């Protein structure tokens, strides 16, 4: 279907999940992962203020550039130097991310 994209998410146990997300609902990647029951803490609810939605991008998709608050937050959380680190709440679900491959960052763990 045109308005669904597939995203591959590897969780903290190393299990890879295939999730589907609609592109016509204004969702971001964090919301799409949560809607698919991926264990993502996302304490601030998508405000780029907590870094507990951190993912590491494993595929070579073109993603929107980081905003200032995203960059600051990743820096503060000491994950900016992990290559491909992004806040999933700052990545809109669009056709461009179809087939995206991400790994959950350690800060996302809801058990922590
Ligand atoms: S949910 Fe808090 S920074 Fe993304």
C-alpha cells in the first residue's frame, strides 16, 4: 500500500521486528514504534527533551537534518558520538523512510 511504510527495529535483546507505519497520520518514528509495542521509554512524549527515544540508524536512508534541540539532547545524553544516533521522535514517518533499519539505543529501555 502507498500510505504504509515498513521499518525494521532491532530491540535491546537483539530481536529484529518488522513494523508497518502509516505515512498519512503525522506520526513520528517514536510514535510508530510505540504503536507497534516496541519497548521505547520516550519520557518526554516527543518534545526532544529526554533522549529516551534514541535509535541508531543502520541503513543509509536520507533523513531530515537534526534540529538544534535534537543535537543538544543527544550531546547531553552522551550518545551523539555513536554513529547514526538520532531521536526517533524527531523523524517523521514519510515514504522516504520506507525500509529504514534502526536499533534501539540503551536509553530507551522502559525497565530502567
Ligand atoms: S521522546 Fe523524548 S526526546 Fe524523543
